[in-house]
C-alpha cells in the first residue's frame, strides 16, 4: 500500500494491495484504489467516522471523453451531511477505451460482476465505522445499481431517483456499447435471458423478495422513465405510484426542473429527509 495526493479533492489517494488486505483506518477522508485484475480496479471516495449508518453512492452516466473513470458523485452534497460515506466509480467503464462508453450500470463484464467486490468493501467499511445499517443512493443508472446492491444487505435502504430498472429496455446505442464491449460473443436477447437477475430489477425483486427497503422518487415530467421503468417496477413489487406499501415507498412528482435526472439540491434534501424517516419507521 502506498499513497499519492488528489489535486481536486485535496485528500490522499491510497493504493491498496487487495480487497482481502483492505486498510481503511489511516485517513478520515481518502480516495482508494484496489487492484482486482491486470489493469482493473475498484475505486472509491471515503469519509469514515463512527456512525450508526453508512451511506453509499453509485453514479449514473458519465459524459463522453477521456475522464470517464474514476468519477465520484454526491461528494459535495454528502460529505458534510453524514459521518460515514462512500462513493464508488463504476469499474465497468474500465473495460473499454471507447470514450462514448459512459454508462455501465455497475454490471461488469463476462466472468466478472463488480457488485460483489463493491459489496465486500461496503461490509468492511460498515465494520470499520460500526454501522448497523447501509443506505445506497443513486440516480438513473446509479439508481439501478443501488436497487441491485441493496438486495445483498438485509435492512438496507435503496434511495433512488429516476432510475432505470431494466437494462434491456434502455436506449439501444447504450446497450450496444455495453454488450459489445463487455460481453463479446453474446447476443443481447440471449444475454438478457441468461442473466435476468443482473439486468432486470423487476425480475430480481419478484423472485428474490429481498429483505431491504426502497424509497423511489420519479419525476413525472420524465414520462419515458415513468412509463418504462418506474410504474412496471412498482407493479412488479405490488405497489402503486404515490403509495407506501410495506418495504417500498414510491413518490411520483413533476419536479422543479422538467426532464430526466434534474432533481434539484432542495428536492434532494427533502427526499433524503423523507427517505430517512421512512427507513427509521421500518428499520
């Protein structure tokens, strides 16, 4: 393990030796990189102080260009809000030099599913800070990943905004890049049918019936995401728009700014508070 310094975040970059030998105790804030395979790593921002709750952010699509990876989202809005926080870059984006490839849903590639390595890091961080619970946050593709990883943590909450819930229904160009870069030799239909639990959260939640909680905020001005992803997922888990049923709360609202992924800081603050209240009432 050795260190460098991040000139943007003004914190150490800690080069870890492996997940099994992960060390989180030397810096209250740091960026960590963990080698997984030759040329591949798990990279995350951390702020880790003792806390009952650990908050974990997963990001959505990255803008095209050479600086796609690693990127860490919600650092500014969360670092002074909570005591224990992680933000993971999507390691799927390392599997292509195509600068247009900016959305991977944390699904990895043939032979490697990074969600389990990320979950391993989260569990070690949870032990490190003494957290009893974990909240996973994400919007759009990050919301998809938050929904998925939350199923691995009983009692956790997925707080998602305008997420996709089925990769197979997303825009063709983005799917083509993901599957051609990360799953060569597979036909898309063949792949989606072979691994539905990896690409379809409606399938995962209805077959697994996980013991987690979901707070789902959807902008109704984003009609395509509302109709294609939000309402089918609500129906799959036997809930309805605007309802609070058991482990799920769905909030459909127009939003201050029309469109996809346009949640404002004020709206995020309000929904974060409501998600915490929902979680506290059930957890």
